[in-house]
C-alpha cells in the first residue's frame, strides 16, 4: 500500500478506544518498503498552552473540523491499521510545525 509523508488517514491506533485521524511522518523512501509507518495522532480536543500540540484548521489535510496534532504521542503502526484512502495531505509549512513539536517532545 503506497503511503506518503504528510497524508492524513483514519487509523486504528492500539490503545485508543476508536479509530482517529493521524498524519504520516515516515519518509516516502522508507514507507515504500516498510510494513509499518510512524504517525502522529490527531484530536479535535484543544489543550491550551501545550507546546507539543499543533493546530490544524478545518479543511487542512482533508479534515472536516479543527484538529490538533498530538506530537507528544508519536507511534509506529502497521500500514494495515490505516483505513482506505487518505483524507488529504498537510502542506509543507504545517509539517514543519509538526516536526518541530515532535523534536520538542523528544528533546532533540
């Protein structure tokens, strides 16, 4: 299954009560060969003053509602847990914000 960095999918993330949107972080060259991908889960619940959450406007990446990338909850899942086709793709500027927040959450 071809998966590209920045795409937003509905994902069944282990430990979560329901499938949720998630943005793919894995580099395209790696996802062509790997059976799994690294994702950042998304939520529609705002958490004020939380520097590792990146706000995504409704419509960005095909999302229907304003959402937040939970960059403190990066996880790797099998591609089989991604449902169907992507909703869309986040723009490069938004991915840069997510990358920065992931680095902050990991202390790198």
